[in-house]
C-alpha cells in the first residue's frame, strides 16, 4: 500500500496538472500490473463493493478514537469525508504495510464474507497497523468513493505516457463494462480490441459554455444549431441484436429505460446514437421533474412508466453498420442520422433533435429566446466540419444557454459549509416578502467569490440573532439576486415553489431589504414558466 | 457573583470597571495580545504586557498604553489583575482577575506547545475560565513543531534543488516569526515581505533572536537571491508581487491545513499543519489544568465544544464575541497598509 499511498500524497500535494500526470505516469511505469489495473479502476469510478456499511464504520471509528459517537458525527460534516474523518480522529499511528494495493483490496472483499465481529477485528487491526496516509487510503477503499483530484482524462494521459498507447485509443479501451476481475492490465490497456465487447461505448464529446453571443465564431453557415434539451445525456448502442444505454458518467442505464429496448425493432444492428433521454408526451418533452423520478431507480414500476415514458432524442451518429463514424464531419454524420431516422413510425422510442435554420447570429439569438417555452435550456452549436471528439475540447461544440431567471431575495439563515468550505458561511436560506413577513423559498450555496464568502462570513458572525444547532438566523439585511434555471410547484415547500439550480448571481449591495421581490412575483414566474 | 459579564462592547469587569479585548471603544481596555481582533483602536486607556507593548504601538500608533510584567499583580478598583503567558504569540497573555476570592481567567488565544519563541503557556488555577475553541474538534491534532519544521526545511531544500523560490504564507505577527526562528539559515537566503519585516523589526528591537532576513525590494529577484525562501502574508500569495521570484512553489502554514478540503481551497502547493492555537488535546489539557468548573467558550466550534465540556462535567456556556481566531481567509489588516 506504501506505493499507492505515496502516489496519493503526491497527487494531493500539488495543484499542478503536469505534476499530477508525471506522478501517475511514473506509478504506471513501476507498479505491479494488478495494482495498475486497480488504480485505473479506482480512478475511473469502478470501485470495489462496499464491505462494511458506513454506520458501523462511524461507530468503530469513534470507538477506536475514544470519543462519543455524537462528537464524531459533529466532526464528520465539517471534514466532509468519512474516510478522512476517521483517519483524523484515530490515535497517532506510524505503521506501514508491505502488502500491495490489490492484496488489500482482496482482503477487503474477503471482509464481506465473514461475520461482523471478525470484520470489525480486521478493520481495527488495519487502523492500528497503518500510518496516517495509508489509513486514509484504506478507509477510502472501505467506503468506496475514490476521488483524488484526477479526472479520467488526466489518468488516460498519464497511462498513455507510460505505455505509448495513443490517448484517444486508450480512452476508448477504458470505456464500458469491465472490472479488474474480468480483465488483466495486458488485455485491457495493451492489447484490447474494443470490438470484442458489444456493450462498449465511445467516449462522450462534451461542449464548452459560450459566455457571449457567437458573433466571433465566424460564418453562421459553418455551424449546425439545435436546441439543448434538458434530459439525461445517453449513448444508445445497438449491436448483435442487443441494446445498451450508457450515461455520460459511464453508467450502464439499460434497465432503467426499458422503452428503449424497442429501438432494435427499428434500427439495424451496428448503430450507435448520441442523444438526450427525455420524458416525453404528445410530441413534447415533459419537465425535468418527471424524468427525475426515474433517475436512481434500477427498475421502473408500471405506473411511472405510464406517467413519464421516455424517448431518445438523437443528435449524433457514432457508428453505422458496425463502423466507427466519429472521424467523419458533423455534416456527414448528421446526414446519415437523418437518413436512418427518415421513416421511423411514431411508436419508435426515437426522435431527431431538429436542426434549426438560421441566416444570421441575430436570427439565432431570437430562436434562443424561444428555448424555455419549448422545454429546452438553450442552444447547441456544432461546427459542420468537426469530427466527434473525446472529452471536453474547446472550439467545435458550444452550448449557449438561455439567461437564467432571477429574483432578488433576502438572506435569513446561514450555515457553515463543509469540506473545502469548512470554516466559511456558504449555505444560505433566502426569503421573499409576503406582506410584512419574509417567507423562505430557496437555499443557495454557490455563485459568490471567495472574497465575498469571507466578507459574508465575518458579517454572519457579528449579526447572528439565534442559533439552531449549526444554523444561524441572521439580521435580514442583505439582498442577493438568485439565478435559477426553472421553477416548479412544490407542496413540500412553505413557499409552494421549488427552483432548479438556484445560485447567488449577485450581491445586491445597492438594494435595501424592502425592495426585495415578493411571493407574488414568484407565483407570477410559476404561472409563466412552471 | 460574576467577576466578568459579557456585553455588546466586550468582556467587562464591573468590579474594576474595565474591559478585556473589547471590540467597541471603551475607557479602559486590558489587552491579551496584539492581533487585530483583540487589540482594536479607539480605546482611551490600554493595559498590556511589556512584551506586547511594542507591537501594540506599532499597530495602533499613538495610544495611551500602560504595561505590566508577567505575574505582576495590579489592583484596579476592587479587582486584582495579573497577566500570565498564553504561548500564542510573543507578548500574549491570559488575564487573571480576582474579586473577593473568586478567580476568573480570560485566555485570549493560546497554545500549549512551547514554540521556543514566545513565553510558554502557563496554566492558571481559577474558578471560571474563558477559553477560545478555534480548533475545538477531535479531528485537530498538531504534530510536534520539530517535525513540522523539518518538513518545511526539506520542502525549501527541494524547491531550491528544482531551481524554484519557496514562498511560504504566514501571518505577519506571530506565525511568520515562529517559522523564521526555526528555518535553517544555512540552506539559503531568507527574504521577507514588508509587512512581515516590519513586525520582525519591532520584535528584534525588544530583544527576540531571529535569523537574518532581507526585505524584498524592487531590486530583489530570483536571480539576485537564488534558492531563497520568502515569508509573506497569505494575502500576498498569488499576487503580481510574486512575479519577481520567477518559478515558485507556494506553501501555507495553518492549523486548517489538517483538513484536506481546506488545503485544496487554499490551493497552495503545500499545506503545513502548524497553528498558534491549541489543538483538541491542548484545549482539553488547558481547561483541565485550570481546575475551573465554569467554562465560557468564545470563538470556534463553540456549540460542539460546549456540549463536549458538559459531558465532561463542566458548567459550560457559549459567549458571543467578535474574536476570529485563526482563519485561512481573513486578510491581515497590516498588509493593506504596506
């Protein structure tokens, strides 16, 4: 574990991308193959199954630290990470382990099979025998989520440097349904033939946000424009008579959206589509809310299937007749997609994302304004000559979102953040006027600069009226502009509304509390956009 | 009878008609130490330790300041007052107030470990103890200073070996001098930001031994002083002022660096865990050594720490103050002036 702990320390001690890649590349050159394979798995979110539940871990951690459980529970949200909290409260440890990363993982998996007393004994023994960083790493393996500030992209770059395999090819090899149990380092990284795995997705191409009007993107005629749909990005793979649905986070979602199974009846095998999964009724998308109910469900009850049926609104064709089409220009891919979809009957769970026709950027700007009414978040712009890339790359794909809705609200409660924001007040509750009363309607955590968070933190400390545990009621004195993407009716909220993606867009130093918006204003927005 | 009461101007002693570290202007203020959240401008009369006085004058200008030695007793009204080392920064004190046989102690900010620079913390027996608890959670535990300084010196050496200037962020009063006192001058030149050097000069003037330093001026660059370490206030990190040093590595020394999330927010290349405040064990040891039954906690993780103290059998309360403790984010006001 030493080698892996050292890697972790190196990655953790620097904010510089080059240094992270260098540390990883050097690890990929020297570590044993099994450890490399597990490292790739961990850094791409393929974690070993959790062998101990977190409730037990908290109890054992508190016990080993000699502190009451409530105290542990108070510290945990401030640290923001269970594995780290345990590592920090345990008594001084200076041991180290010669066992390799993969040996430790095997040991952890063994824990799932033994009785709880033995499991506890093994965990306590591991804590006692490891040093601070190794303990943290061990806890991370125990709790599952392993984030080391390294994106899949950086990991792939480092692996490419260490192996000489080209980066894009490597990204493709690492996609899909594999685990360290089903592959070896050799077969996955060095010699893998992606075609052997029918379910294997292509790396997603991601767009950058366009912050101003697209005037400097050149001639409008060089671009394809379409609405940006507010659903779940998905890749639909039809191969060998089977279908597979992948999320952008490389999660296999096939069983979650059984409606898409019928795609095999309408499109030939050897087809891969990129598009947006949308809840769909009467040839229009339902609000994201409807789709949200289906996220997180492994299987879908009939009632929900009837309430929120889904379709895939396709916008790109990555594979046709079993041939990788990604290097072909956008225009060609889209033309082939149009041909493929030309005669689909309406009962196919597939729709095209319509191309928008526009002569000038001004005309497109007008179209953009209609997005919200159509249930779209804005526009997508794709260069007609561009190939389908890997990951987020600037230049060829842009998202041009509609301006958010805004409302001016009064801050009434503040709570300290955790993790990165442990000692700052960053979580606020906002209210609008209902007559002479301030009615809370949303929380917001983001949007201010570090400097503004520092300023508001100092202010909160001096203007606390009341405390409820970690929450402070503060003098209603500051007005913030809250920006949000959508508004829904919500019986669960006192105000009767729920916002989508609320954040603080501006600190309105210029506005007195009396000029904040009212509940009536919110209700008007609900009527318009809800 | 309560020896001290808690008002919106600060901690007040009715028997002696004085305040301790008040945050609004008052007639008579007893000051635990020179940090800006404890020693504020605008009071008519100040009282501090002799060793805190030069920094107070440096920071607050022309004030009416009376001084007192550690352990010396002074009668103010019907209160007997004495100052005792708090181990926080040079000159820092806990203030002991005795009225009619009842003894209360205001700790100000304190740390238990002897840092070799400031007067080491001394426990003072009392009936009621007013304590900070900036790091009042069991996740905060400091390594021994020798180990941290060894890590910092090693980091400096590795920067120098890589042809980079090491820039270490530290507060102008206290942390900067503590680091300075334990840097290894044999490794290379030690450069200082003006805000740090101004405080160095004051402390050297009162006899503190600090290694030689060179204040950074317009002529000083990475070329004139290769392999240097630079001590600068945290607010100078990442500003154009640093350009002169060419390729740099930044480090930051604070108790908050114990938390990985905060280390990442600070976005320094290296975070060193070092604080001038007591850690969890330090707070508990200090409180236990006072023998006090009543504990008032002023700033930090007050609600958790209060509850913890209650389970340990203390009569513990929270007092709202405007003290800030150690923050990774607070700007040192001295820097703005330089």
